[in-house]
């Protein structure tokens, strides 16, 4: 059994409050859960209006499946959420 985690930072342009930030992050987390069946949550930078730290986690029997899936997630968010900037993406597998 393998556990994989994708972490990345998000820069939210034009976010002027925590309420606006939540309004942009919540749909992102929902799409990740719905489309890829991963656990996704904001894990850091909670008090910053224009930044967020997100993590996606998944468990599988094959390491290659996790790597492929987390790479697909990375590409999906960059192609879909164009009003956000994603950086410092890391995949860790145990």
C-alpha cells in the first residue's frame, strides 16, 4: 500500500478578504474531490487573503498509479483554474 500527497501553493489575484478567498478555494477543493476522488484540504496560509496551501492525498496499491493520478491533478488545476497561480508543487509518496 502506498500513500501519495500532492501539495501546492495558490496565489489568488484580486482576493480582498478571507470570504473572497474561501469563495475561490472551495470550488477548487470540490472539483478535486469530485473528479479525482482524493481528499483535498487547505492546510496552510489560512489567514492570508491572497495565498493558500493545498494538499491532496490518496491511497493505492501501486506507486505508479499514484504518481500518474497526482500529475493529472496538477495539470487539471493549471488548465482549469486560470484565475489562480499555482506554484511549489510537490509529490511525496510513502
